[in-house]
């Protein structure tokens, strides 16, 4: 693996999941792999699980991990080509990225969409410019459109549950990604990424349900069944993934915030005792009810804990690639 930006960087998702689960059984089995290697984790927006899990994973591979909050601790970066830097930006990515490449063996970048201009966000300018000018492996810790470490984690968690449930041994599970209300517009990153990874994995019947006007970009959802009736979508579901996202066409807006879309125990009655997932942080009793989050149906904590093994699997694959050079 040369970089980790999307599902397209993974040749065999099941093999990567198996590697992650092997690390879960023995976290330190390759603790010398990353000796004398450094990963620089650059955060252009806040993080908790992504930051902590990546640090833990890197340490268990023997790597030094350096965290840098770009916006709070460093110069404001310019990413546009041929920019006349007479405004607030102080340093161009053309100058910063090559220097970072001299300090680190791997760069991990977390960016965030502005939700103002769809073309700007979906161009993935920030992370693509790091890739272009650093010349070393880049790992996405979330970008303007995708969150690949989260999505790998989700498939790890689903595969883990399938192994534990004999009723899922001989059939594809039904996974439902359902929109949920929220107090503010959120990006499409997790929803896009979930769709991309589940479709690429191909190991499930996949349904996306949301109110009208919340369609996602077809490049990510192609292959999924799209439904606007949440109750119908939830029938016979094995896994229900709850997530809010803002509008894609009229970009970054909230059209509908119907509290009736919040997942409740009553809505799960038509499922196959579905496990409920969420990437966290979650707005309790807005996106998901307490009765769900605090019930045996919730695998949210397990899902979050598996972030370590997803990161460790990805970093180990990149380190192996570096060792072959």
C-alpha cells in the first residue's frame, strides 16, 4: 500500500480486515516494524478518536508519532497554485510539504470541508496538494469528502459481528445507512465513505435511506439501494448505521430536520435484532435515543475501539511497502 486516501487504495479489503483483527488479538506482534520511523499527524481540524487511535497504533508498531495542530500551532497555509499571498496565509504548501517530508516517513492529514463551495470541497485540494508536494506516503485521517479509516473500522466491526453470529454465516448481511437529524449542517464525508467502502467490499446487501433532497454523490452510492421510507428500509436489517449529513445538490444545507428520523427501539422491531452503529461523536436524543445507545443493540463503543486496529493495519501495510524499496 503506497497511500491510504480511499477504498481505491486497497486491493483486498477482506485481507486488510483480517490483518486488523490479527492485530486486535496480538497488538505488539510487529512492534519493531516501525522502529526509527516517524509519522507526522497534521490536524487542520479537531479530532479525538482518530488522533488517539492513530497514536496508539503507531506506538504499537514502534513508530514515533508527532502531532501538529496546523491551525492553532502553525502558520496559515496556502494551497492554491499561483496564489498571490498578500492575505492571511503565510506559507505555501509547496514550501511546507517538502520540508515535512524530510522530517517524517509517513504524513497523516486531517482536513474538513468548508460546506460553502461544493466544487472546492470535492476537489480535495488540501490532501491532494500534500500528496503532490510531499512525495512520501499520505494517510487520510478524514478529508473533505471521505473518512477511510472510519469506514475500514466499520467493516472490521461488521465482520467481527458476523463471525459471532451463526445466523449470518450463510448469507449476506443487510446494512442500512440511515440519515439522522442534527442541530447543524454536517459534511457528507462519513456517509460517502461508508457507501464507497461497503460497495467496494461487496459483502452485504446495502441500503441508504434519507429524506428527499439528501441524495449523496452517485460516484459513492452507485450499487446501493436508495430509499426515502426509513421504516421500509429498516425491515430485516442486520446492521443500522446512523449518521447525519447536509445536502449535496444545494450544498451544505439543512432542508429537513424531522425528529421522526431519529432511530428508536420501536423502529428496530422490524429488523433482525440489528446492531446499531455510529461513528461518534453523537448527539444523544437527536440522532440516536438513549434507549438505543445504552442498549445491547449498540455496538458504538466496540466500533470506536476498533479504530486502533484499522490504523495499525494500514500503517503496517505502508511500512512494509517502504521496507521493500
